[in-house]
C-alpha cells in the first residue's frame, strides 16, 4: 500500500510535513497551556497563602489595638496608645490587600464585608470612656462577642482558603505528575513525525536518484533512437517562451548542437524559401489547435547544402498546473520520398506492362486463336479426305500435329482463364455454392458418366464471392480428381463442409476468431508425395508427363488464385496410391 503512486507522490510528502507541523503546533499549545495552568495554580496557591497570612495579621492588629486600649484604660498611661494608633492604618491596609486578593471570589468578599463591619464596630468600642466598673465590664463583654464573631468570620475565610489550597495542591500534584508524560509524549511524537518524514524523504530521494539514472539512460536511448530513426524533437514552453531541442534535431539541419543557440529562428533560414510560410503558419496554428495536421517541408542542410525532405507534427499539451507546451516531432523522410518516387515510376512501368499484357491477352484471344482455328480446320479436312493417301509415317506425323494443335487450344484457353482470374475486379455477391457445384457436375457430366464416378456432397451454404470463379474452383478440383483416378477403379469423390473458427484451425495462418467455411475434396486416386503439396499449385507445374496425364499444369494454379481472391486458403494432403485431399477455407 505504501508503495502506491499516491504514497510516493509529492503531495503526500507535503501532507506529511503539514501534518507534522500541525501536530507540533498542537502539542506545543498543549504544553504551553499545561505550563500556564501550573503557573496559574502556583499563583493561586501563593495568593491563598497571602490571604491566610493577611487574615492572621488582621487579627493580630486588632489584638494589639485591644491590648493597647486595655493597658491605657487600666493605667491611664498614654504610652499604651501607640499600638492602638497604628492599628487602624494597618487594618485598613490589610483590608485593601484582602479585597484585591479576593476580588474574583464572591463568597470571600461577603465574609470580608462582615469582617470589616465587625472590625469597625470593635474600634468603636475602643473609643468609649467608662464612668463605672459595670460599664467597663459591659464594654468588655460586648468587645469579646465582637472579637468572637470576628474570629469566626476570619476562621471561615481561612478555612475557605485552606480548601482552595488543598484543591490547588491536588491539581498541582496531578499536573506535576502529568508534566513529564506530556513532555515525553510531545517529544516522542515530534521525533516519530520527523523520523517518518525523514524516511519518506529518504525513500523519495533514492527513488529520485534512481529515476534520474533511468531518465539519463532513456535520454541516451532516445538520442540513439532518433539517430537510427532519422527524427528529432523539440518542446516549446509557451509561458516561458523557451525552446528545448533534442540533439538529433540539430543533426537533421546539419547544425552543431554544442555551438548552436537554441532558438527556432536558428532553423528557419535553412527551410527552402517556398516552404517557410507553410512552416510558419503550421507553428502558429499549433499554439492554439490541439489537432494540428502534419506538414512536409524542404530544407538545405547547413553542413552539406543537401536538399532534404522533413515531415513535422506538433501537439499542444497542458500540464496539471494549466501551463501549456507545444511538442514537435520532425522526421527526415527523404529516403521515403525517393522510394515513393521510385515506386511511382515502377507503378508506371507496371501499368505499362499490364497494358502490354492486356494487348497480349487480346492477341492470345483473337490473333493467336484465329490461325489455330484455321490449322484445326485444315487438319479436320485433311483427316476427312487425305488420311488414306498418307503413309504410315505421314499418319503418325498427322496425329502428332492434331494432338499438338489440341494442346495449344487447351493451353491458350487455360492461360486466358488464369489471366482473367488474376486480374478479376468483380464485386462480391451472395453465391449459392450448391448451385455452383451442380453447374460444375453438369459441365463434367460426360467424363463423370464415362468413368462412372461417384460424387458425394452435402447441402452447401451461401457465401460472399465471385460466382463464375467459385464455379471454376469446383470444376477444376473435381476435374483434377477425375484426371488422376486409378485405372480400372471407380473414382469416388467426397465433398464435406463445416463452419470453423480460424484460431482453432492450426492449418491456416489466422489467429483471429474469424469464421470460415471449410470445404474438403477427398478422392481415391493415385495421390502424390506430400513434399509436392505446395509445388502443385505453381503455374505450369506437373508431377507427371503430359503423355501419361494430359493437361497444362494451370488448373490448380487457377484454384489457388481464386481462393486468394476470396481471402481464403487452400491446402493439399496426399498419400501415394491412397488418394488426395484438397481443403479450401472461404471466409464467411
């Protein structure tokens, strides 16, 4: 999972650092808050101690004033009044400190108000003069009650502060005990985050180094490929107005890539003047059109002044940041151009040859056949009227002339048939193979009856093809089986058909799922050696002498040409003296 494209991306690395930064800031804020809480607890505890101490001082000041007042009453000595005189100022100062210290504590403020009132009442009783002993005792008694109430309020405030001290102390101890854990956790998480980031950066750095090495290899491979392929490339970063040219792009123009200044204007003067405007428009169109067509232009190389033909294609691309760049591939097509000219010249020669062949066909079908017909006519007349007057040698020579003229007729007919098959441009139509087979059998009916041949065939389907050619295919294959039948044995020709898938038929060179009609012609004739299975389909190729088996050696060549015209295949299998099998595959 961690090796996936996302986890190795730069965005993921940035996410790690942003997360680490957030975690560190978050932990730092927690640590700061924790320390701040400890500081607040410490200040609260100090304030609590200060309040308790100030309350004790307040009681002490009142006691001093009380003692001073009693000493003066008993001795009438004014020296005893000095603590009493200073006590009021000290008490007021204590109240000021206490009010400031408890200003946020409503309950303590209530107690402090009560203490203030009691202290005020107590000082009133200090100022009274006594005329009788009873009055003095009453004043003393009332003063003691006030002091008791005062002590009670002070003790209540001290108790409240002690509870606060206790709570703060408990919180402080808890916080103090958690402080090492928080600091350690903060440190540990920070270290782990940094280590994780370092590991990812290290891996990415290693991957970048590896990618750089591969890029260097690919760059060198690209340079070699461009040299072998005679092409070069350049990239134009539109926003930066910057060109990057491959090394071989300079070589195409005959420039030195080490000395040349990388600007497009460096190459334009080398373009043939008539093609510069076309090149300029194509470049400008490429800046806005993603489907800019390719163009061909001519240059004169800087080093050799040689005229070369270049073909260029540009494409406008946009990266993830929305920045557009124009990339270009330029290939030297001079050799292809010259080959195209040569091919065009050869095509013209071929067309001329074809015209000559057409003239030859015309001659073969008319001019050659006309004297041949006259020869056969005179042979027929001689045979009717002059045969008896010929010597035995004359009759033998006459039979040879008659046989040669007949073979000439068959040869001319077969050549015309082969020529017609080779240059056929007929449109494919739906052909009923059963009808074509019936026509072929009807055409060969005399030979079939003469040899008492048994022809077995199923219902054949309709295929797309050229009608007269498929009929000729059946005729030639059946005729071939009849010709090479065993003497004295009834010829048996069995025709079968099935639909097959090309990829499942190892005999043909087609690995697709295309459907074919497989026609098999099996006979019980003389057969032939399997090594001649391909040779027999060549024109004028014979395995037997023309005296043993008549023919021109063109029939099976015509069959092969017909099957090829239909984008099919024809194969032959045979065992000598056991028979032959011809297999035809026609696309469906």
